[in-house]
C-alpha cells in the first residue's frame, strides 16, 4: 500500500519507524532509526545528519547507498555527505572528518573551508575516505564544523568487515 509521509514542522529528535508485512506468508519485519531535524531558522551553526555511500574501490564512480546496514569492505571507499547551516558570511567555517574506534582517534581527513552560497541556506560537503588500511571492526565517523568560536558536530557509526 501507499507509504504515509509526515512533514516535520518543528526541529528536534524524532524516531522514525517502519513495518512491512509479506502478503502470502504474513511475515513481519520492522526497523526504526532516530533522526535529528536541525533548527535552521535559528541561524546557528548546525549540521544535517551524515549520509553514507560506498564505492567498489579506488577509481570507481558507482556509489551504493549504505544508510541501512552501514557496512563496508576493506578496499571500498566510504563517501559521506553533510549539509552545514548557519554559516557566517563572510568567513565561512572549517570542516574536518574524524574516524574513531572506541575512544581512540584512528584517522583524520584534511580540513576544508566551507562558505555560504548566495541564495542557499546550506553548504553541502561530500568526501571519500579510503578504507584500505582499516582493520575489521566498528568505527564512528565524526564530522566537525567550527566557525568563530562556534562548533557543530554529527556522527554516524559504521563497520568494516
């Protein structure tokens, strides 16, 4: 049947739930995830959720959505996409991705300058992180944006198999 969609009117943390039933055998399945809706109207520095994609390896241009299982194989590239809101103009902000395993920082990407685009409330950033040297295990990708003393960050967990 049709999927009912809800438009979020207010910023905050929401739990999105989905259930599905297979018609002939009545098998049921469900999933849920927490979603943070940033308050972009406040004008404060904030980030969207971090979205993950995977490629098949260096030089590959085809990307696969891995938002559900967030699993990667060694040799693949992890691509992340994030939107930054409330960037000051002029000056912009600095973005950096960090990879953590537990409480240990295992890698950092170069710092990148973000600047607001005229007429657009957000600056979009995407980057590839090579997973060749990552041992199998659980990791956290943390994206940090800083600007004139303000700081915003989001993180997402992923696995290397």
